[in-house]
C-alpha cells in the first residue's frame, strides 16, 4: 500500500505518465491531472489531501499561478509542499509563486528521477517542520495506521475538533514520530508494516519517557485474545474498525480531556 500521495498537474502527457509510473514505483499514490482545471478540482475537493503537489508551469485552462494562489491562501492546503517544473520563461509568475510560498522549483527539462528526489526532499523537510512551536498549546495526537485514507479521515476529523494531529503509516515511522513529537495520545493500528502495533505498544510502555502516554488501539480484528494482549501490553483502550467517530472522540476526551 502506498505510504505517500502526490498530485501531478501537467498537460505533457509523456512526462505525466512517466512520473506516474516512477512515483508509483517509489511507493506513492499518484493522482494525475492533465490540465489546470482538473488539477484545481483535485486541490479544492473537500476531503482530499496530498502530501505533495508537482505542477508544470505550462498548463491549460487554469494557470500554475492560480493554483498556487488557491493552495497558499486556503487554510487546509497552505502547508502542502509544492514543486514547480519551470522553463523560467514566465519569470514574473514564478517570482509571485515563490513569494506566495512555493517550496522549490526545478528548471526544465529535468529527469523524472530528479523530480522524485526533490519531492522526497520536500516531504522530509515538511515532516521535520511538523513539530509544533512551544506556543502551540493544542493537544497532540499521533495516528499510526497504514490505511492512508483512514489516517487522513482521522486527521481531518480530529483537527476539526481542535487537536493537533500527526500521521505515520508504519510502525517504525510511528515510533520515530512519537519520539519527535511526544504526543498527548496515540491512535495505534495493530496490523502495521515494518513493526506491528503490539511491538510498538510494548516498546513505548517499557520506556519511562513514553509509558504514561495513553494508547488507543485500532484494529479490524475482533478476537478477544488480541484485545487481551493489547491490554496486557498497557493499551488504554481498544476500538474495532469500523467505529463511529463520535465514539472515538468521546474516548479521547475521557483519556486526555477536551482540546
């Protein structure tokens, strides 16, 4: 299952298809839009989230600059990393895009492997910047779930209710993120790549720095032995998928209080 998502907006069919193939090979979920109007629709769709956006500066119907303006002036999307593919002929538009906050641009023609490398650099920089400043008093929740749509749904719902949410999609990445963020609560899936949820829970609960952090285990399993093992390892609650969001919010409030 893809761990990352990228939106590619380019009316260069050959480049778009090459990027889609290569990004997929690097474990990205890829959405490809062949013109600016379709790309803008993907950007502004209410429930859609992308880890990065790659935009060709020569696209039809809606310009690169208009898409950047919409991204950077919308609260939900303003922090998404953006990589512009530019031939530098439209220097005024590129300059305005930079002033609006695009993260990087690369001069065309450029190899697909370089575009992927720069996108992954953007993601690494974005993840490093996720740690909130000390002035951010919102309670922090880390969601560790390899089902990316579920993790995103949780992030949207929890942030709408006032929590600060961070996501990871395998056990090792989850541990690294928890060590970095030191959250108030962890939502932990049991079946995870690299390190499973049971091991993650055990490692946290045997570490004095993290053992007091409440853990809610999320799983599609309903077997009592899984629930019992989770409780033995120190999990504070156990919820079986699918669950009602309101039920989850109530449990979170019981463990760490309201935002």
